[in-house]
C-alpha cells in the first residue's frame, strides 16, 4: 500500500516555518474566519486561489469544480454561495476560469468521458448560446480559450440570478460578482469586465 507520509512531513515543515515567521499565526487564524472574497474556480491543480492572489489562509473562501460552473441544481455550490454571502458577509464573489481548461476542451471534442459528460453538457449549452461567435474561430486553442471566457461570463450571470444574491441585493448588501480568467502561461489574471452588483445590471469595477 502506498503511503502519504511525505505529505505529513511537508505539512510539519510548513507549519514550523509559518510559526517561526509569526508565532501567533495559527492561534489567530483558528479564532476567526472573515474573508472578503469568495472564489469559485476550476478544480485544476495549477490554479490555486490563495497562491495566485498572494493571500494567506483565511483571506479567501473557496469553492472549486470542473470548469468553474455555477449550476442551479448544484446544492454544493449554492450552499457555499449562501454561506459566504449570508454568514461570512463576503464583499466580492470571483468566478475564475483559466485558459486551456481541460473541461472546456472536453466539452468541445464530441467524445464521451463517462459520468462527467452530464456536467459538461452545461458548457455545451454555453457553446450553443454563443454558436455564431464560436464558429468564427477555427484555431482549436483559440476556440477553447474563447469558450473559457464565455463560460465565466455565463457563470457570473448565473450567480447574479441565484436567490441568495437577489435577496442580498434587495436588502442592500454591498457585494459584487466578478469574472476573471487566469493565464497558465504567465500567471496573470484577466478581468473580463462583466462585474455585477445587481441582478439586471453589469458594470466594470476593479477588485479592491
């Protein structure tokens, strides 16, 4: 049987390093959770929210799934959003896709991958909604990257139409939804400029 002892060793080294830099770090962290940001990202191991935002543990509340989708029958994701908005009182919800996403690529290649096919159909719907725009692109990589962006835009709209966000905005809660794409090639985030603080209105707003 394979073991994961090396992970425990890594964890101990990490904890010791943090404690040396800040002896009160873990005590303070254990006593509160008050992040300003909810991150909804892809499960891809190359897109770690805290690391690419240069933020410490406790600063970002995170939900991840294949191709960073917000589906209205996904109680897991909806529960995360509701907890983040109603309990943690986050100020920003960030939907972040990434170029070269394998889930997006799989949705475009007409192959069967098993159970995940059901999940990918939601991305196929995004393609169908934007078929004219997609069909103008012939380069395979460019098609995937365009659909990555279109998918993020769709998820911003989906979040903005959840009852959690609709009710939060009705009661005057100051919370903004943002759509970003991460570039694996250079580590830089791109703002798709579809930020929203209202169910029916989208506007550009920097994250701060």
